[in-house]
C-alpha cells in the first residue's frame, strides 16, 4: 500500500475537508451585537425603553446611554438594523430623546454617577456574553418593592432573632433550601423569598421556578430559583438564615441524665416609688439564673437592678439543658415594647437604667413560657395596647 498524504487519508476515511470559515463579524462587531441584545432583553422584560435618571438602576442608565450611541453611530446602525425586530433604532419603540453630545470618558462616567476611571463606554469594551449578562441581570435588575411596608417588620424581626441567637447564619448548600419564607444574605443584604411560582423543567431537564425575592433595601427581583442558587454559591459572603427554633427549652419531666441548667424567675417589687405602687400588679422583673433564686435576690435592696428595694418571687420555671443567655434574650425580645422606662440611683448616686422590668401581667408571662416550651413563640409578638400575645404577620 502506497503512502497516502494526510488529505488523501482523510478522503479515504470519508472525512470532508473544509477550510475554516472566517468569523462573520469582527470582535468589535460581536461586542456591539451582544450589547444590543442586552438592551433588547431589557425592553422585553420591562416593556419600555431604558431611561436616563439619577434615581434609576445603574444598568438601565447604562443601557440608555448605550442605545443613544448606537442610534448616533452609522457603523452601529448598519450592523444592528437587520437584528432590530423591536424597532429600537428605527423608532418602533423609540421615545423622544435629546441628541447625545460627544462625551469623553469623564463626562460619560459622570452621567452614570461613577468617578473612577474606566474604558470608553462608546467602544463597548468588556461586554460579557449574553448568557452571563442575563444571569447577572436577574440579580442586579431589581425594582422598587411597592408594598415594602408589609415586609419591613419581618426584616427587623429577623435581624433581632439573629442578634439574640434565635436564628443562625450558615453557608448556603442546597437548592432545596430555597423555598417560600426562606431567608438569605446575598451581596451583604438580607433577602426574603416571598413567593414561588410553579416548578418547571429547563431545556437541560432540571427543575426551576420563578421567585419573588424581597431585599432589605426596599427592592425586589423576579429571579429564577437557579439564578439565586448560582448567586449564593458565587458570593463568598452568601449565607442562608436558619428558621427560628427555640427548641425544647423546658422539660416538665427529666431523667437522671438531665442536668439542671437554671431557673427563670418572675419578681414583683416592693418599692415605694409612685410608678411602682400604682402598677405593682403588672410590673415584673423577668430573669434567668443558674443559681438558687433566693441567693440571686439576696441584698436586692442594695442593687439598682432590683430597684434598690425588696422583691417577692411570684413565679419560677426550672430549666434543663438550656442556654440561659439565649432564653433570656428570647423573653426580653418578646416584651421589649413593654419594658419599664425608669432610672434608679445606686448607692453612690450614679444613675442606672434597669433593663429587666416589664409592664406585663403575670398570666401573659406564663403564656409566653408555654409557647417557648412548644417552640411556637417565634410566631408571636406582645400587643401592648390589648395586653395579649398575638400571631405576627407581615401586615402587622
């Protein structure tokens, strides 16, 4: 068998030999086309042209300037007209705009409110691929949340629960953690999954769903579940916020293996101060101690924490296997709005503001303890006006 050349050998194998075709567009033209696709996607999503304005999203303002330049430059118009099915260049969706002035780098960045130096935006450099850009847009293109007042109390409550240890922050791991009512930290902001649409399958056969995500800066995003998942994995500081769980804080029955962790006590003051005398039946000190309660209140007349007066013990609850500090924080958070505002002078004449006295009836304290026992306390807040515990909702 005679030696065959590479070309002849490929022909024998039935492989067609074609010259590598040159790209249809130059790199610059590809960047222009990709940038125009971003604008088209924005118009499709929002049903309007990108606008100029200081109060708008920086991406929308960037698209508005970019579209102005594309209309102005003949090179761009010739390239983009065949792809302009929305009439963005020819005027189908065009709105009145001022003729753009020739801008240098500093002027253009000033339009965007950016002071740092960067390449000329007119050159459309460093434009990411459409897939990457659209994935980022779902995170960055947030809109003002019109009903944020409904959600603001929830953000405040979650922050308090993080501060008091009722909730924890953990590394995000699984897509299954994304569900209605779940909380995350993304880009340094708390994010709340308020709604989730119907689950569907992607072209790759993977499940996904459209979310309504509310952020603590008063914005919201209609992003996909997988977009949120990717963003949380990519963000080094991204976290999930655990659900509140008081856990088995109390036990009516305990075994020999259980260790007594302390006691929650409720005290009533015998002070002769007018505000105490007038409200003695509803002013209570709520605390937690690892020692004997009688030992804890010894020398109370010398302690401004006890209002520099004798006290009586009106209720105690034994604790087993419990973090005392965490429990005390839970109770104080519940009754925070009913905290007694009083200033006491210690033995040396220094003003002290006690923090553990509350204007709360004893039966309400007992009800709160029962809800801590069954782990439902995180659903309730104390209604000062009606003197009752009530379910906490986003409309409160």
